[in-house]
């Protein structure tokens, strides 16, 4: 009895850590940084979950070189994204673009910084522009006078209280005496602030239930001020969500209001739903995600033994026909790499490449007619 009580208490504590509050807010102003290191990759990283960087892109034609090792004059080894050719005169058609997408919070951008290096015949003049004015005006311009060494540039900017879903800036290079001249890009950084917002919708619950041929979604608000609509979004993999409908919001309400939406075309297997809470000025936040399971005759009825599972291995009975179609994700939808091995007693052992932290995970199996999923609790 004592063992059962302790497990239940531990499970409840984990669930309180996993599930976010129903009314999403940003409690304080936070600094953020988006960075493209350009060290053998064009991918960027973000210090804040509100932003997702897009791979750095060279616009305006093919690139002759990409991401090799660079030997600096002092013998030190560095890396950078090497590009050519560059034009002799300025053109908006040729540039390097750095972009990111933003989620629900308003934000400000305070500076760009980057490192550039040119060869003896590389482009010597630089312009910086951004999407705030559709790349019309120069934010700053530079002359690269030093050859064969990296130069660091910092561009202070003031783009306050943005709510754009995407933002990008471009570095234009020109005045190259030869098409064989190259330019190195390294350590591209965007600095800014995420501003605190509280959307005027207090959501008390959001739940999903299955019926014979549809899914019913119900939610309730305790109060609303200046609310516009609720956008219902659905996913089958916790990664890509698509809009399936809208429900008008009350706009102004001090009492409890109940809402309902019916998904007439549910997917076979697991489906995940969330609400996009939209204000009249376009601000929005996302609710927690709820899931339902539409059973099918061809379900493999996978079971985890034991569950809670070990952080270093997950044992599955009811082996799927194609184990390569299995996907392991965190509760936030982040994929987790693993190896697997079939055993003599007709089970499958999954071994994550990194030890799993305590929490809730999903094992998803893609089938011909849908998806099956199993919840896994890791101790």
C-alpha cells in the first residue's frame, strides 16, 4: 500500500512539472540570442523557445564553396561559410540571408553582429538590410580593408515590440575585382528582448473526447477581454499542426463561458489538439495539447513493460511489423534518437542514444491507415 502511494505521489509531481498552466503568459522581459555559428553547418540556434532559426541561405545564384576549414595567418584554425562569386557593383539579387520565425510573444531586436573575412580579390564593400522595411534601406554599410583575417562588426538597431511571425536580415557584398574572390561568414548573431504579455483569456480547462465518428473538443473560459477567436489546430505527430476550424470568442466576458468544436474528420490512431487563443490585435498564445486515440482493427496494441520505464531502455511487447516506423518523442514533440533490438521472447528493446530525463514520452507507430501511440512514463 505504501509503495503504491509513493508511486502515485511521484507520478502527480511529474505531471505537474510536465503540463504548463492553461493561461500562457510571459512573466518578465527576457533577453534572447539567435546565432548561426557557420561552423560546418548553416543551421542556427536560439536561446529562447519563442524563436526558431531558419538555415542561413545564400541568395542569387550558386555557391562555389561551402563550410571548409579556414587557416588564418597566425596558424590558428577557424571555420566559416565561404562564398563566391560576388558582383562588382551593388545588386539586391545577391546576399546572405539570416531568418527566424517567432511564436506568440512580442519582441524587440537590439543588435546584429557578425564576422567577415575576404580574400585579396574578394568583395570589399558590405551593406546590411532587413525585412522590417522589405530590404529597402541600408541599416549600415562597411568597408572591409583588412585582407585574409576576420573582422567583427556590431550593428545596433531598434526594432521595438515586433509581432511578426518571421524576421530576417541580409548581408550584401560587392566591389569584388574578380569572380574568384571569396568572402567568409562566421558567428552571425541577433540580440533582442522578449516582452511580457498576458493575453486577456483565462482558460480553465480544455479536453477532447471521442465519439463514434468524430472528436468533441470542449473548453471553458473564466473571463475574456478583447478576445477575438479560438483557432483549433490538430497534429498526428506533435510536430506539425494544421488548422481544422475556428470558434468566435466572446470578446468581453466576466463570467464562465463554455465552447465546443466537433472534428468531423478525425485521423485513425493518435491525434493531438491545441487552441490558438487570438486577441483582437492579433496577439495569440497556445493552450496545452490534449490527445485522443481512434482505435482501428489493425492496431498492434503495443505495450510498454514495465511502465514507468527505465531511462536507458524501453521494452515493448506487441512488436510492430516495421520497427523502423517507430518514433520516440518528448511531451513537447522533440524527437529522440534510439537504437532497437528484437529479443528471443518476442519483445523489442529500445535504447535511447542519450539517457532519458524523468517525465512523459510518446512512442508513435506510423501505419498504413494512421498512427498508434503509447504514453511512457520515465522514472
